[in-house]
C-alpha cells in the first residue's frame, strides 16, 4: 500500500532539510504509534521498518523511548522458570 501525505512545499523543504528523509520519518512515526497502541507486534514492526536484526529494532525503540511493558508478575514468572531450570 502506498500512502500520500500533502505538505505545503515551504514546510516540506524545511522538514527535509533538518533531519533526513521525511517519508522515512513519517513511516517511523506511524510505526511507533501503531506499536505503542498494540496494533503491530515486534516482528511486524521489524519487517515494516526493514531492520535485519532484532538488535537494530531494540536500538530504534530505545532511541525513541519506547519500552516494553514489564510487570512484577512478568519478573516473577521468569524467576520461577529459571529456578525450575536450576538457575
């Protein structure tokens, strides 16, 4: 699918000049928003943004201050699983 966004020329030229290609930044902003709202999974986000590794995706998310929800219950579940494995 291709999406077209209309931006006045004077604004578009300023936006492009300041920090990279505007179409990529728009895609990243949309992707982050969809991920935050649980409409994209990590693998889908990685595919959409064409990252080769999950490490690249982790860096991207960290740079945009997007952190996974990790509750105390998640921690306890992982702790119990490790304990049952002898760790």
